C-alpha cells in the first residue's frame, strides 16, 4: 500500500517551499493551482492538475494486481484543498447538498486510492491549508461538513505535519501540542524539524525500511504541462 502524508499550514507558512531540496528525478508535483514555485529549482510539475490527471499519472496496480516496472516513488499534491475548492466554485450555482457529498467522496477516494492501489514504496504528500475547528483545534481545511463530521480526514494519515513560521525560521511541528491535529509515529521525528520535505521523505523511508529515492529505480520522465483544472473524476 502507498503512504499518504499530510502537510498542513497557512498560506506563506512554508508548505510549497519545503519541496526545494528534491531533485527533478526524485519527485512529481501536481500543481493544482498552477502557481509558480517559491524557489528557483525546476521540478517536474503538472500545472492546474485535477482529479483526472492525478489518477492518470499515479502508478497503480494493473488488472493482474501487478505494479509497473518503472514509476516515481514520491509525489506532491500542492495545494490539495483546491481540488475541493475549485469543484465547489464550478458548481456554486447548483442547489442542494448533494454536491457536497460529491466533494467529500472525491477527496476521500483519492486518499483511499493512494493507500490501496499504489506501490508500497510510494509516498504522496498532500499539502493543504488549515482552519480552526469548533473545538479550537487547527485542522485540515475542507469544503462542507461531511469530511469532518463523518470521516475526520487526519485519521486516514499516519503522519500529519504542521507548518510553523516565525521571523527567524520555518519548521514542521510533528506532534499535536494540544492545539492541532499534527502527529507522527513514535520516534520517527523530533518534536520540531526543519521544513525540508526531502529530509522528511528520507526519514520516513529509513523508519519503515523503504529504499531511498536516489539510485534505486529509474524514474519516469514528466514534463511541465499546462492543463485546465479538472474538478471531477
């Protein structure tokens, strides 16, 4: 099974910047909003990616249950909440609550796909904005109430990191501190670490005995592409 990892933070807190130390052959980026990266390094990106494009590019089992021989082993969906937000705007004039069920099911189905259909050495990072819940906890930002009231999105992730920015540094918080949904396996990280997603990836692979990204598999080539947003599967 694949490994979904949730990275939470306000706009400007360092979510996208955390990708800066990946090399182009190590990662594929689904740039949902199509915005420029906040660093100079060129990473392979699918711009304005929606659900259809994401599903088409992620490696999966074939009808015989086999994985492809060549595939990338790290992906980022940046910013994943826009998959829901763009779908919401596209159907803003539609009456009724059924559309909110669709938004919730589509987002849940993507996480379920990562866990159940992708190779076990693939990690998919969901970069997502935050909001404050009714209980005062900092949590993932969603559209509608179904994901919160009936699912609890963070429960689908073993690793939830919270971006924290001060005037001196940007970092990841790896445990809750009682004010957020941040969490990580026992002994995987220190309580506060640099906002370096490549270092996070290396640590996760070492902790769970997965091969490192570099030098173990040939990666597929991914070109920068301009795509119109896909807001539904």
